[in-house]
C-alpha cells in the first residue's frame, strides 16, 4: 500500500514529534508499505523518509521544481517526482496514495489533509484519511468537525472515512481493519 503522509519540513520544538515520526517511518518500511511524501530532506519530512529507508522501505518524494532549484529535495530516496507547482504536487500525491495520514504540521499540512477530507466526504476518494492526533495536536480540528455535524452542516455519514488516531497502534489498527473489509 502507498501511504501518503503530510507533514512539515520543520522539526518543531517538541522532541516527541521526531520520535513519533521515526516510529511511523520504521513501521511503514518494515510493514511492506511504501511512503509517498513531499520530498524534502529537512525537518520531520527528512526524518520520516530516512526512517522508512533505514527499515528497508521504498520512498517516493513529490516536489515542485522551485523547491528542487533551492536544493530542498532528499537525494537518497527511491524516486523523486518533480512537479511544476504545489497544485500539481498535491494532485500527484493524491493520485499515488492508497491511504492518507496527516502528521502534526503547519498550514500546508492542514491545507493538504482538508482536501483529502473533502474528497472522502464527497465520495471522490475511497481511501482512509487518518489524522494523527499525537499529544492532542488536532483536538481543535476534531472539535470543528463535530461542530459541523452539530450545526447540521455535515453528517457522520459525510465524515465516514475520516479517522483520528492517537497513536501508531491506532493507525495500524485502522489500516488493517480496512484491508479486511
């Protein structure tokens, strides 16, 4: 399975993020899955790619040409796909993915995962959308989605396929249960 992971190129200021991203990457690599990600060598992105590679997995990076021109790309990954811009990058990452995970990240991560949420809710994408709510990072987003339902602007049926996971174990449980269906 190709697992698209959205996350930042920064490390953040909480060391638990880097530990958790390495744990996720090691699991992806050892489980026989492949990583699709933004292609950067820095921050959490680089740590994720390195951990997948170190665990024997395949890594495909998708990076816009202007990032490559600024030498942000990870040179050691299995495959690097260059795109003309961020929109093409997002579309390619969606096209390649069979499951989508949002690790804690910044505004770009939020924008990317909300597009996946929208496609899942509109039944334009039949793939799990997993929000990794590590240390409660996405509690506000979870509350917002519930608020949408409470206000009658969304429904549980529309949000089916959007999952919040508090741990790697919950992520693997979600993915394994969907394989069985």
